[in-house]
C-alpha cells in the first residue's frame, strides 16, 4: 500500500486516459455523419432537414443528460458513470449500424448521445480527484484534444475507409471498440487515489453521502444563484455550434459544392479545423492558468473566431492554401471555449463543481443541437430543385443564409462575455 504517497503522474494519467478514450469515441460519433451525408440521405431517402435531425438526435439526449450527469458525478462517482455510459454507447452504436429504417437510426443516435454525455463531466471529476488544482484548465484542454482526435478519425480516415467498406461495417467496428473500452474502464478506473492505495489530494472531496441526500433540482437551482452560470450556459454554445455544425455535418457538402473539392479532401479540410481546435484548447487553458485571467483570453478567442467564420462563409473564390489558413485560425481561436469549465467551476462553491460542469456542458451542446437541424431546414427552404445522383444540391446563398445563424450566436457570445465576472483563477469558497 502507498497511503503516504500521492498518486504518481503516470498512474493519474492512465486512469484519466481511459475515460478520455471514451470521450474520443463520443466525439467520433458526434461528427461522423459529416462524411457520410450522401450515403445516409440515399440509404434512408431523407432530405437536409431530416439529415440534420438524424445528426441532432445525438445532441438532444446529450443535452438532456447534462444536469443529471453533473449530479451523478458528485454522487455515484466517475467510474460507474463512465462504465455504464460506454456500455449503452456500444448498444446505441450497434443499433445505428443495423438500423433498417430512419426511426431506428434516430434511436441509435439518441442512445449514443445520451450515453457519451457522461464522458466529459466524468473526466472533469477524475481530473479534480487525481490531479492538483493548478492543472485543471490545462487538463480540460487535453480532454478536448482527445475529443478532437476522435473527430479527426471521423473525417478523412473514415471517408477513406468508406471507399472500401460500407458505412454500416465501419460503425459496427466502432461498436466493438466501445465494448472493449467499457470493460477496461470498469477494471482499471477508480474514483479516488485511495482506492488504488495512494493518498487523496487535498482538493479531493468525497461528498457522496452529502450530495446523495440533496435533490437534483436543488443543486441546479443553487448553481444558477451565481450569475456567471447563466452567462456560461449561453456563451460557449455559439462557438461550439459553429465548429460542430460546420465540421460535424454541413462543411463537407459546402466545400465539395462551392470550392470544388473532392469528398476526401473536404473531409481533411474540416479535420484541419478540428485539429486546430484541439491544439487551441490546451493552449488557451494553459495561458489562462498562467496569466491568472479567464475573461480576457476568452474575448480574444471569440473575436478571432467570428472573423474567421465571416471570411469562410462570405469570401468566395478562396485559394485552397488561404482556406486552410482561415480554418486553422478559426479552429484554434475557437479553442478558447475550454476556459468555460474552469471559469464556471471557480464561480460556484466546490461542492457544486460536478453540477455546474453538467449545467454548462448542456449549454455548450445547445449550439449544435439547435443549429444543425435549423441550418438543414434553411437549406431545404432555399432549395431550387437541383438534384445530383439522387441527392439535393444547395446553392451558395442557401449555405450563407444558414451559416449566418451560426455567426449570429457567436456574436451574441462575444457580447455576453462582457457581463461575466472575472474569477482571476481563484476558487469561490
């Protein structure tokens, strides 16, 4: 036994890393429809609105699960949450891969979204219990990096796999990987260092008994007594909504139609955005911790992101190298959203950390939840009747109208940031 020693970094990273792999799989499923839009529309005979809904079914359950997940992270602990979540995710993936009709595909996406919803909040709880507080924002950024790696695999690599295998075969393989991961999480992950024979860190709070006696609604209401919670529920949705609506669904058809890129190259371009997002998250988190500020960096990243989306959407005839540069800057600056979680955690008492993480993550995912189907609805509304290989073709004006909604939310996020209260990286007591 090692009860007189804190957990070594390698042990902490290993425990945390298994949960991070589950988050990676969740992100893979989050954006996978982007490179199989034609296959899904043809397979289920659906239009852009219905495709937007199919993709968004993931987000419907994801958002609905955030508040319960935050409470359960405080009461049950991350080990059980991550294990059960990965088990249900495997079942949902299996259902999606074998779906004979669109209703079954929707149900599969619903199960996937609701189950992987536990991953990020569970990771934040593991980070709180296994690492010193000074690493919290940086580790949140590394978590986003893992997620984006999953999204990158759902880009060009997935598109290349689908050149040789059907989308159903590929999704079936991802279900198998998820089941294997489920077993490893249950076997290796523990909630607290003392469960592996190490001393718990001073920031670790084993509040299971206390939190289990409190009603869910009470914890949520209490979190909303702090004004930053309100703002940080709306602000990140604009930035994440832009990234995941573009890279997770409509970016590939936009790039292939209006920039004449091949599907694999268009998928690689959207992956470029996601890779930059993955890199930006840890860097913004590290700089925020280092400088002792949350608000200023968030404003800078938000402003750059808005400029990037305006350029991508409204500047036509862009050379490929310039388009890549725009996507890199836009993705990197959008990584500022990782500040949200440390910002929110510091804005409430420590015993509400899991609850506020769930509440804020619900706000984060409201962006793609609303924007993916709404952009699809606008595309159908402005459709001029052109069809290629059985798939509707949408005009540049239609995409610009749809993407304008994304940009409007990002602008709203920028405005609301001015009303937040700076925490200076200090925890409220």
